[in-house]
């Protein structure tokens, strides 16, 4: 254990060199991305003043994340993450280089801008779950939460600096030079990734293939009730709050009568507010739980949207955007922290990708919707409607409580290896597992209530069906059954069972007559290749 790991400080992960170097590189890369986004968001207002066109740029950047985040999460779990990130950075550098060339040559159009923004969104979609998934590789387990918080802080440092720099460079030198700044930022990120000597992944006979890993990730997300609550709360909050982001360029230009430099300062104010929010949040957490923080974020964001709808003086707008930044980081960090806390390591990349899919789907659909509302009613009224919607949704969904995330999700490794008469091919399946219990009649109701808790756990860890049956001749004999798609998937299931799930199973075994372990049997599907005799 490192000193950093034992200190308990929020900044302890920065004492670990690999995390520090990649954290700084990420800040530089994100500054470049915000510089590019400022140029694109402002350039589209030159090419088209229609609110729908401006909102379409926002949608073009987030739609690929909605479409590709889950496949990207699968790849982050099965590929070499360092090489994968380098390839993505090269793709994004090519996008910005193309934007630079088109702007410098005067060939940029609304169509090319949207298309390149979409390709850039593809890069972001591939990168997001992978950056999050490498955190446990860079720091000790005890520092993971601190590292996640520092990553959020780093993004908002970039958000405070990048838009302001982008606005100033754009106003002074034009869009081509602004895109050039972004191209330079990728040099730092790629150099840091090349410097990182990531240990090679150990070869594992149970390594997952893409489609199998994809199905396993979807099964987990489908069966995780805690994840469903997080996804619902995220979709509602970000869908309503997306109106301010979709319409902010037009607020700067048409409502507040600002130029490109002022738009950059506005975004910089949001980033500065987010940094302040990140500093204040640890104190708030001592008095308010995650649900309270999300409600505060909704109220503050709705208030800012209402203020902007009134076309306030520019100074008042900037102060309001400081509050918006604090509220936004409060919502992002709360939702991401809860999502991280409820996910085991084996499916972290894929499940975080599901969360990112919902987040960006809400932002994409919200951007298109609020752009259409702005087109029909005008920007100020659209912001006012969005504010009311967010406030009402925040109050209503406050009753849907977020999970606490306190369960121990580390692998328990308590299942014994299954007994087989001869080696079983990994691709053979499906597999039926039967677990036979002998239960006294007086304990039957309590046993069934307890074993029902295992239904979601079995499905999360790999089962595609589950049930509990009784012996018609002996009602005291109860059989739990579940099916997995292959022998390899069942062996992986052995490695996925968490300590929290092991506790439930231990509670279940207390009902067994004579305290003897239940009888476990494995049945393999028989096909023409595996028939014996005849």
C-alpha cells in the first residue's frame, strides 16, 4: 500500500506518478476539446442562425455516444486499453486537423461541420468508458473514489480554461487557429499514453469474445435493479437540463448580445463554478445524501435557466453560470459516484457504458427537442419551459431513491470448481444448474423469500433464466435452477459472485436440514457431437 493510499486525502491519487501524468494529460486534452467545441458552436451560428441547426451540433456530438457507448464499453473490457486509447486519440487528431483545413481554406459548410462533429462524437464514445475503466489500474483500490472525483475536477478545470481560451483565440485569430490549438493538445495526450508502461493483460482461457461480452453486459444491466434507478434518474434530470446546453450559443449571441469571446467567458464561468462546486460538495455530503444533492442540483439549474430566460445583464448572466457549473458538477458527480459504487469490476466498463448511453441519449433527445421548442417559441420561452420541467421532475422523482452502494462487490471466490467426469469444452452449452435443498415446512416461507433475492444475482452474473421448483412427491425438497449459455460462461459465473451475494447464499444455507451443503448438479445440452453410444 502506498503512502498515498493510506492517507485518506482526496488528493492522495495525485501522489501516484502514473495517475498524475495521465491526469495532467487528460486536462490538456480536454482543454483542447473545449477549445474545438467553442469554435464549432460559434461557427455554426455564422453558417446558420436557426435554433434547430445550433441544437443539431450538440446532438451530433452526443448521438454517437448514445449509439456506441455499450460496444465501446465491451471493447474496453476485452482489449488492451492503452493501445485502444492511443488509436482513439489519433482519430480525434485527424478530425480536428480536417476542421482546421476546411476552415483555413474557406470550404467549411454546415454539413461538413455536423459530419465532423459526429465523427468526433464517435471518438468520444469509444474513449469515455475506457478512460473510466482504467482508473482502478492507476491507483489502489482505496483511492478509486478519490481518483474518480479528481477526474471530475480535472474535467471542470478544463471546462473553466478551455472555453475562455477558445473564445479568445477564436475572436483574435479565427476558427482555423482555434482548431490548431486542439490538434496540438493531442500530442500531449498521446505522449503520456506512450509513456505509460501498462502491464500486458494476462492470457486467460476464459477471456470473453466481443459478442459474448456484449450479451453478458446487457444481461447484467437488465437484471440490476439498482442500475435501473440510476438510469431513470439520469434520463429525467439530463433530458430536462439539456435545454440550457442546446440553446446556450444563441443565449450568448441573441439574448445577451455577446460575441465569440463572451461566449467563451460564459463557458469558462460554468467551469469555474464547477470547480467551486467540487470544493463545496464534500462538506455538503456530510449533511445531505445523494438524493438531496440531486434535488439541489435540479433547483439551482432550473433557477439559472429562468434567469437566463429573462435576458439579464451580462454580469448577472455570468454569476448565474457560476451557479450552473456548481449544480452541474453536483449532478454529474453524484450520478457517476452512485453508478461506480453499485458496479463490480468485471462488468464496470460495460455498465458504465450503459449509463453513458442513457446520459447521452437524454442529452441528444433533449437537444433536438429543446431546439425544436426554441424554433417554435423563441429561445427565452424555451428556457423557461425547460426550467419548469426540470423543477417539477426533480421534485417528483426525488421519491425514487438512489441506491446506497454500500454492498461489498469484490469477488468472493467461494464456489468450488464443478465436478465433471471428463473435461468439458468451453463452448459447449447451454448448461442447466440444479441446486437441491431440503427445507422444513416451518422454514419454507422464509426460505422462499430469501432465495428470491438470488434471482437477480444469478441473472446479473450470467444466467438467462432462473426458477425455483418443488418435488411433487416431497414438498420439503426444493430445487433452484438456472441456465447459462455455455460452460465457459458458467466458469466465469464462479468468478463473478460477490461477497454480498455470498452472504445471501450463506443465509440461505442456514435453512438446509442438518446444515448440510445443498446438492449441486450440472447438466449439459446433448447434441449430435456429444452423444455416447448408438
